[in-house]
C-alpha cells in the first residue's frame, strides 16, 4: 500500500512516519524482494494506473476510493458529495477520528482535533468515542464531522454503476 492510499494505513511493523513510501517506489522494492504475488494499492483510480502497476510487476491492483461513488456503494451521501466535489480539498493523514493514522479529505472536525493529536487516546478507544459523532453526521448529511476517507487521487472518481466502472477499467487497462 503506497502512501497515496485512503483510509487507515496498512502499517503495523514500523511507525507510520517511516512507512510513507509512494506506490511506484514501494512496488519496485516489493516485487524485487519476493517471488510471492504482489497486489498494488494506493492512488490507483483508472485503467492507466492498473496497467502501470501490472507493467511494473504487480500481480493485481486494488482500488478502493474509485468505487466509493459507484451507485452500489454504501458510502454516506455527504461523503460521496465531497468525493465528487468540483473544487477538491486536500487529503491529510490524521489520527483525529479513530486514533489510527488514516488518509482522508480535510474537514472542520479534522482541523479542530488534529492540533491535539499527540494528546488523543489511542485506537480503538478514540474510534469508539467518535463513533456516535460520525454516525450522526452521516445521518444529518454533515460532511464536516465525517471521517472522509479518500486516497490522494480522489478527484479522479467517476460516479456510475459498478459494472460500468469495471468495464471502463478493463478497457483502459487493456486487459
């Protein structure tokens, strides 16, 4: 998982700060280090990205954020709206919502809590403490209090049916 990936980091062996490697660099090292299949994740939003990681030796590509705005996604409408916003906000790494480092679109909750990240209770306690806030924000359609998980390339999302997106990805990747 490259540092571009949205949501919680797939990092457990070292501090997150030591594990922020871009996907293309990480992929090259992973393919060289093992004969096992390597699945590339982080910042892949279209077939061109899939083709690039396959050409660099990945056995497969994993896309997350790309599917968050499909018709069938369970993503709260306020979150989907932020993902498809014409004027995208930056993504940030934060512990503000759950106590674990995750990448998401910046919002008011993040901006108010992040300055105090060094004093927050750890995961899973903080995740439990903020759950009702996040649930209420989702029900109210209030994106400013949601954990808006998203990869860095989220401005490339394409709202459509999943089958339509899959067909586009296959065509673009020349699979």
